[in-house]
C-alpha cells in the first residue's frame, strides 16, 4: 500500500494493484443454475462472487432470463469498471444498478476516497449483454460507453487502428483491450494484469460459440492465443455456461435449469483447443468438441 493525493481533501490510501505476478485463485463456487419451475425459483436475482476484494463476478438468475450471463465488476483506485449489463432491462427483476451501487459503497467504506467514478464497458453489442445499460442513465460520475462498433471502437481507438492494444486505466489497474470481431463485429477482449484474467465475452466460453464471420473469428482467436502466450493468464472467463458435464453435450437453447454445469473458467490450453478446432472447420454446421461447440452459418 502506498499513499497518494486525495482528489478533494487529505490523503487517500492507494491500493497496490500492480505488484507481483498474478496467481490463479480458485473459482470453486456453485453458480445459481435455475430451476425446473421459474414460478418456484428461490435463487437470488443476481449471484455475487468475490474473486478477490477488488474483483467481483455476478451471474443473472436463469429463471429471469435463460441466457443467465455473467457480468464483472473491477475496482481501481480512481474508478470501477462494470463489464456488460446483462440480459434484462427491468431493475425490478434484475437489480443490477442497486447491486453494483451496494458493492461500490462497501468498497469505498474500506477504501475511502472522493470523486469515485464508474465506467460501463461491454464485451460486445448483443442484447443479453447491454439490456441493463439504461439502469445507469443519469447515475452521477458514470460513463456508459455504447456497445456498438462505432461507439466502442472509437472509445478504444480501434476505428483508427483495429490491431492496437488499448489500455483502460482504472487507477493503478490498467486493462489491456483487443478488438476481436467474429462472434460480433463490436467484440472486445479484456486482460486484467492484476488478476491475470482474460475476459473473452461470447468469443470463448464453455458453450456454443456462434460465429458471425468465420475468417474474422479465426483471426481473433489467433490473436487472443498469441496475446495470452505473452501474459500470465490465470483464467479465461467468458459470459455464459451452456455445456453439461458430459463432453460435447450442451443444454438445449432456452434452458432455464442447468443442474450439471461445468466450471465457467477455461484455461489457456482450452483456448488453444478452440484455435485447433477452427483449423478443421471450413463451412456451416454445428461442430462439437469436448468443452465447446462452434456454430458456423
């Protein structure tokens, strides 16, 4: 811990988010995975898992929306970053802002400072990742970057150079960001040097990897693999779980009860397996592999 100037008054304790090499922390959590009857579901609207004191993984209730995307909240010294806003617009059924506000309030109670901001970014522009954006409209000290290709890529500078590695500094915690189209033309992959986590959105996760543009998807996977080869990556975290514990078997689309899910986290070796799998695909189809399915059209 080091000291630095507080924005408005006195001194603030800066959290050390840069020292050392990130080590993988276990994510041995039982995720809420829905129920046979949505009417009788007892899961919380949002499950919150503390990966470390400055990093939180949130999952939406499958009884509210079958996509049940994962959302991520990361804290830096100057601002927090919320990555994606889930599949449901209504705060009544998906109280994302209230949950995020509560987590920020708790973090600031432990790490007091003035003028703390929130930055809302996205992994891509599909509806199940941006539905909650409106909950943050008008929130003080908050910037919501549009998930569209024009909006997001202009923010990162990818409109000028799509091959650049952009940096988003949260205050002693600078994420590295890559343009990775293929699943979606606005897709962005994020690497957090503090945790070593690679956030891959819907590009790579234990489920159905829907490919919108196969050449672009191949190029993006190759780029992510090359990038991961030069960084200490602890986990590869996408935004869904759609596979079962049986290799190559997924839950049907629209499923609201997934009692036998594999872990959310993948490894760099599994990331490489996606790259290897793509070398065997040259046309449309549902191409099944042990930990994922590549859907090409």
